[in-house]
C-alpha cells in the first residue's frame, strides 16, 4: 500500500499532509505531519498541484482557502469536527451586533461560513500572539470556550466567549488527572488548551499538539502524562525511545481523526476523490481571515 501511494503521489504531483491525531499508519504515509497551523503553512508553501489532507474537514478547507488554484482532497470525506459544527455564521452576526467594537477572532476549528464572518482566524499555537497584535480592546473569541479562557490569561483585553468546546478534550476531568498522577507520580503533565481550566491549572505545561511535542523533546524528564489525543503519543514514542509517555485518559481519542484509513489515502489519490469545493459567496471573506492569521502569526 505504501509503495502504491508513493507511485500515485508522483503521478499526480501530490503531497500528503497529516495531523498528529491521525493513526500511526496514516502518519507513516505522510510527507509532513504537524499541528493545525504548521499544516496550513505547509499547504501554502508546497509547490505540489494536489494536497491530500489526512485530518478533518476544516483543515482541508483551510488548505483550499489558502490555495485556491490547487486541488485539495480530504482523504476521508466524513471526517468532521463537532466543535466546528457548534458555531453558525448567525451566532457571529448576533454577537457583533451586541459588541460592535469587538474584533472577532475565530479558532480555525470552524466552518467556512463562520470564517467568512470573522476578522481573523487563529490556532491554539498563535491565538495569544494574534490577539495582542489587534488594536481592539474587546475580543469575541469563538467557538472554543476552553481555549478562549486559556488565552484570556495572557491579555488584559476583554474576551467574550461562546459556549463551544471539543468533546474529546472537554470530557477529561480532574479525577482522570488525579488517577494518572497517582499511577505515574514522576511524570510531568502536558495538556492541550482545549481542556478545561482546572486541567490546565494542574498541568506542568499547556500548548498546541506541536508545542507539547517540543516540550517533551526539550525536557530532561523521562516520563510524561499527555493531555491530548493519543496520536501525539505515537509521535513522541517514535522520537524518544528513552522516555515514557502515558495518556491522561485511556479514552483520549478523536473518533473523527481516526476515521481515515491507509486505503482512503490510496483511493482518494487514485480516483481523485473528495475534492474540496468552497461556495464562491463565502470564499473571499473566509480566505481573508485566514490570510490575516498567516500575516499576524509571523
Ligand atoms: P492543534 O492545532 O494543536 O494541532 O490542535 C488541533 C485540534 O483539533 C485539537 O483538537
Ligand atoms: Fe475537533 Fe476535538 Fe477532534 Fe480536534 S480533537 S478535531 S477539536 S473533535
């Protein structure tokens, strides 16, 4: 299967991008594995005519918005992000009317329609930086209330939150953390900001998937409890055979991220399946918000 994918990639002038949460098998087939921001940057800088995205829909849509001239294929067409589906464009319009002076900062985990209503997108790795660079004193941050309240720790600006969340991260409780710490008392705890505030408070480190991976790489510690989707642990174990990594919960799995199989990667390349097409009426505004993120995150 890997050989066939390699051959198809050459024939189709394609690059395969995969998020850290993908299965180990799929990550093995990828040319580049990264967090949401790194994947968006890679999609933009790649010279290949086709991008095969192994992740969820909003990631492939972002790649398309940043590369209108390229073909973007989502390896598994039904892989979505339930948090992105929690926010409708109308919610942003309503909040804007209520807070007319506020800038709308939108987590990239959102629909194209929501992006078209926003001022600037962000990911968990650049949200604080972007908010700092905006002139507005009031920020409407959505959809993730957990990431929004984490970011609020780094600014004096007023952050207006929306009631969205990631069901995979938000379900992790302080009891899960206490149990993991009891089982592995020497381990440092690194968590994603999509976790609840009490989990972040009790952790040694909080950051994006990529930042968690760098933290574990640079630390002298030998054991880590990882508070994000278990795909990050495959990467850490591959990179550091001298260190031990434990999931914060046995149930820390994003079902949507795990939908993509190696066969899907092969099939989408072979038959040009699941090409991302974006409604022209929202394309330009959504692309503008993402382009501004790329600019402000520099
Ligand atoms: P990262 O930007 O940290 O990769 O996170 C993406 C995501 O979907 C987290 O659930
Ligand atoms: Fe969406 Fe959560 Fe899955 Fe990330 S882990 S893709 S935020 S459901």
